[in-house]
């Protein structure tokens, strides 16, 4: 039986980007030498699983470049698309890129959860700070 | 005479070895102190940049500002190229880490040098951009937009510069034979800092340059 929460997660832009990356990785791995498709041996301190393989790193980079290209294209649609939609699209794409770098390159996918919690607290506090500053100072001005 | 009761608490818990030959990093939690410290620093740095991004967003559109507006000075194609270069430096950084973990020191040196060069190219682009903006009449004291823009992007540039120095020192240590697979944790921590600088730029690029005014 499918969990409705899982379904909701799978439809998110982050999940879609990850699924696309994983499919591309599987296709690339079939054609490359073993050293490119196996993670580095051993675990570094605080890690629960091995790091991604070089092919996975390159695939994530390709996805990041594609998203950046779409971001730039969207920014040029000013006047064609409503500003609100452009802002939402750009923020979602920036979030996906942020997530991909943090999860794959900063190894939050494979590290102990405590590191993830530290980073989430910091990022959430930064967003909260922005909201407080914006609402307070905009109200005063 | 008082009798002191000896309570046996059993042997002290054994510290978990990190398995990388760095005994001074052993902890009872299994989480190494340098990595924990780096994540704590990055968490606090989120707030640091959050404050300056908030300030920029608040000040950029204030009416009646002297000097050029963001639309007058921003060169999106140019900044897109420098953003692309910084993104690619994150790729070379993880490839450097993978190389040193495998004991491939020559590849490690190539990738770490490539990362530093990409970073230096990004900084070169930022210096060019600042020079252009100054030529067009936008200085640190021209307007609220100018002040908040130069402080935010300048502080990010300072972070990138510190990262380049760190990467070059790793490259120098490896040339002296003082960094090998046993010290890959040091490379990972430098990588965490470098990727953080990259994710901050992802936010700055979107919020400062791309979102319509």
C-alpha cells in the first residue's frame, strides 16, 4: 500500500531531480571503468555509508548546470511570465541546487544525522532572521 | 576511622577510533571534533550571511536612491559564467577528496589545484564586476543598494579567498608529502567549507541577481 506522504514527497521538485539524477547515474555506470563507478574505500569519521562514486559526482554537477541554465532562462522571461511565478520558480530551483550540493557534495546523505541537524538549524534560523527583519523593518518604513 | 566505600563503575568507555591514524581525534561519540566544529561554524555562518542577504533585500529597492539601480549595472550573462565556474569548483573538490581517499596523490593535487584555480577565476570575475560597477558610478557609499551589495558580495568573496588559501596550503602540504590517505579527513573538512561557500553563492546569485526587482 502506498503511503500518501511518500507520494507527496515523490512529487516534490527535489525528489524529481534526485530521481532523474539516479536514472542518469545508472545509465552512465553501465559504460564506465570500475574505479569511476565505485566509492572510495573505507569510511571517514562520522560517516554511516560510503561516499558517492565519481560518476555520481559528475552527474550531480550536470544536473546543477542544467538547473542553472533553466534559472537564467527563467530570469529572462520577466514581462512574459508574472513576476510572482518567476520568483517562485527561481526560489524552488535555488533550493533544489542547495539541496543537491549539501546532500551529495557535503555528504549529508551519508554522514551521521547530527551534522544534518546542525545545518538545518543554521539555515532555518537564517530564514527566520530574514522574515523577522523584513516584517519588522518594512512595517517601520 | 571512616570507611570509604569503593564503588566499581566498571572500566571507562573505550573511545571510538576514527581509523585514520589520528589518535587525537578519537571521541566517545564517534563524531570527530574538527568535523563537528566545522559544521557548527557553517551553521553559524548561515546566520552571518542570512543577516547580510536580509539587509540587501530590505535596502535594494528603497525609493529615492542616488546612483545606478541594480537593473542598470547587473550583467547577468557575465555573472552566470562566474557562477558556473564556482559550481564546477565544487565538483573538482569532491573529486580531490575521492582521489586522496584512494591514495591517488597525483590526481588529488590536480583536482585540488583545479579547485583553487576555479576559485581564483571567480574572484577575478568579482574584481572585474566591482571595477565595472565603480566605473558606472556605483560605490560603497553611493546608495543603500551599493552599500548592501558590496558588503554582501565582498564578504562572500573574502570567504572564497580564505578557501583558496586553505586549498593551496593543502596542495603545498601534499607536495611536501605531509598529506596522504591517512589525512583525508582534513581534505573533507576543507571541502565542507568550500561547498558551503558554493551554496551561499547559489542563494546570492538567485536572490541578488536573478529575482526581478
